[in-house]
């Protein structure tokens, strides 16, 4: 069985832990729990008849007080760049983190996740900004950790990108 390390990267409180919890356990909690260091989960999925064991590294969110340890990214086959659509600053942080990831481990497959799609009335990210990202040939998936929308698609798409490597 193939085994692939996937890192969840983004600003603090974007929903990285909730996305993994919904993907692996089909659970969503309203309680905010800060990730300390890294939390590792796993789930086996199937892509084109191949069983792939995804090892999901939930890295603590980056903010002005703590920077993500780039050493956690070593050995990653891909990553999920998580943005909270209700906080515009998390998109800017995602752009910065993508550069840091590439400087640290090179260009590997990634998905940009626009999370909290269930709260679009509170969104601070404009359609034209999303269109500009799509112009860069990034894969962008809108998700809701609360409803589960788009989450399976994120990991299936990323796993396919990794296999097509």
C-alpha cells in the first residue's frame, strides 16, 4: 500500500484541525482547540484502484507569535493550504506560507482550500481575488468543515495530483 504524508498549512484558526476531523472521523465541533506542535492522523483512500494511506500532519497555525517549523514539512508528498474565507488576512498568510514551503521543500502538489463556505455572508474574500488565484493555475476548493462540503474532494484531488506527480 502506498503511504503519503500530507501537511495542513495555514494561519491560526482557519479550520485545519476541523477539516481533518471531518475527513477522518466525520465529526465537527464548535469548540476551538489550538493545535500545539503537530497532530497526526491517517486515513486510507482509494484512487484508480490504488489504496493510499494518507498520513495527515495538522501543523499548528502560523500567527505573529509563532512561525510554522518548516522541518515538519520534510518528506511531504503534498500539502493543503487552508484559508478562512471570513478573514481576509488568512489569504495573505497563505501566499506567504506557500513561498516558505517551496523555499523549504521545493514545489510539490498542493490544494488551496477556502474554508467556512457555510458562512459566505461573512466572507471578506472577493470573487475577483479567487479568480486571480485560479488564473495562476492553482487548484482551489471551497469547503465547510461544519457541513463536510468539499472535504473528500480536497484529499481525493490532492492524492490524484501526487500519483500523477
